[in-house]
C-alpha cells in the first residue's frame, strides 16, 4: 500500500468566515488534521494540500481574501504540493492525478472540509479512478444545510456521508486508528453494498 494524504480546503473560510464547521467540533477536526499530517510526515507519506479558489467577487473563498488563506493548523506544517481547485473534486481541473502517479500512490487518505462536498466528491472520484480510499471521520467536518429540498443538521449530514462512503467508496476510520495502521497496526476495515444493506433484506 502506497498512501498519500490529501488535505482539502482547510482554509479560514471554515473557521472564522462564512462556513463555520459545526460537526465534528472545529477544535476536534483541526487537531486531528494536524495529527494526521504529523503522522504522515513521520511515516514518509506525501501530503497534498488542496485549496479552493474563487473569483474576487465571490462570497466564499475569494482569491486574496482572509477566508481564502490556509489556516495555520495546516500552513505551519510541512506538505509536498499545493493544489488549487475551482470545483468540488480535488481531481477536476487540477494536476492531482499526475502528482499521485509520480509518487506511485495507490491509496488516498481524505482529511479536511466539507464532508459532503469537496471531501466526498474527491473520495468518490478517487474510487472511480481505481484508488483505494481512506476517509478520516474525525479529521473532516461540515455544517448544517437548508434549502428548497429541506434541512439537515451537521451531525446527521456528516454521519450519513460516512455510512454511505463506508458502504462502497472508502474505509472510514478515526484519525487514531489510521495513525495506528500506518505504524503497523490493523488496516482500516472496509465494507460492501451487500454487507451494508443486510439489515434491509428479509
């Protein structure tokens, strides 16, 4: 297994800006993102830092704004490449796939924000491209949504995405369990659609 840690959009917009992360609590997810980066550095796992960029007039992630900047929890730690994106998936319109190929990566590890948007989009596309995916449940996070389709709280949304990803797309695990895995412990458990839907069958 040849891993790379993909740290997605850990920018001030999610901390002090217009998208305040609510679940898991921000102090929890930021600490775990930092712990995952530190563990990756110790283990020689390359780290790709992904940053969302929007036009200067955008209300979110406007290039050059405070919200656009990386949060110190990640900017003050070492990483191997900085990739800017304009769409949810970290692969779309970027050089991420080429960078992963250069490093012979076969397993991508997802941390950062938001769970159901850029994190999930990246995880699904990675799976479609043939990568194994590991998704850090407590080093990701989101906030509640409300629109014409309805409303959902941050915890419910986060947990629904975790269950969905575990059913087909990723091995979902805690940061501590992932750190144990990269230091010789058990690999994160995986499931399947068949196993995950067992309770729905008569």
